[in-house]
C-alpha cells in the first residue's frame, strides 16, 4: 500500500523521519506554503490576505 500526506518542510531535516515515512509506504508529500508576505503569496499563486 502507498499513500501521500501533508508535512511541514521541517520534516526534511529529520533523516530518521524521512526513512520511516518511506518504510511506511509514503510515496508523496504535500508541503504547504504559509507566509504573511504578500510578494511570497503572489509568487506561489496563493490567494490570501494578511493583516498588515
């Protein structure tokens, strides 16, 4: 069985966690972009308003 999941980009800093994810059958991950910076939101084509 294989599946995908959502993770924080910080997961990439943990080689053991990455290894365990592979062993568990994870074949893809979604990494969300969260930022209050309007330029970054435009660059990633995300809509959203920041409270400035």
